[in-house]
C-alpha cells in the first residue's frame, strides 16, 4: 500500500507542480495582508480537495452526462488562466480583477492546484494503483502545496520588492504560456491529434 502511494504520489506531484505554482500564488496575493492570505490558502486547499474528491468519484459520470471531454475541460481552464495572465501583464495599476474572497477557489484551487492534469492523472492512477493510494497521493500533494504557499512570504523577503515585481511579470508571461499549452493539449485531445 505505501509503495503504491509513493508511485501514485510522483505523477500527481508533477501534475500539481506546487513549486511551479508558487510564483503564481505570490503574483496573485501580492499586497494582501497575512490573515487574508492564510484564508486564501485554506480556501484553495479546500477547493482543490473538494474538486479532486468529487471528480475522482463522480467525474466520469458527470462528464459523460454533460457530454464534456477532458479536452474541453483543458481548453476552458487554459482560457481562464490566459485571461488572468493578460490582465496582470496589461494592468500596471494592479487593480485586482479576481476578488480576494474568490481567489482561493478560482484560480488557485482550480485550475492551478487541481486542474485538468491532476484530474486526468488521478483517473489513470486509480486504474493502476487503486482508489486508496491515489486518494492519499492527491491529498498529500494538496497539503504540500498549502505548506509551500504558507512560506511564500519568506521567498518575497529573500528576493526583495524589485525582484518580486520582475518575478510577477515573468510569472504572468509563464502563466500565459501554460494557458496556451493547456488549450493546445485540449484541442489535441478533442481532435485526437
């Protein structure tokens, strides 16, 4: 069982990419007070857990009922991320287009922590290692992401304010590239290219 959890943990870790999402978290929560940031982290983790559990148990059935494919899901998630990235790149006054009360759910909880890659990987891993190890791997990865987000302030202190601004612009550009990749993969999935 522990061996299977470890084997399931690795692909979920790659799909969640908690270290890769850290700069995006820093970008989205820049200037938010620590108490509110903690609330956003908790909301993002609860959203990620709820979505992952719901999808693992009900996803195939709901997608089938609605006629939605994983490709459709990837395209929608990519479009959402692209809009967020563009708004950050073109909005020098840093007016938030995503309210802080919703930020933990969207875009952090989903599609960043638990998005199409995690959901798709989870369905594959259930077939390989079973429900228990896959659930454990997903939950451990979400917890790990929450811990990484919790220590984001240390990173900001380490790189300074100028470094933080530069990182936020580079991150917004990377976020737009990730969004385009998700859209591309979704299109390939839809058309089976």
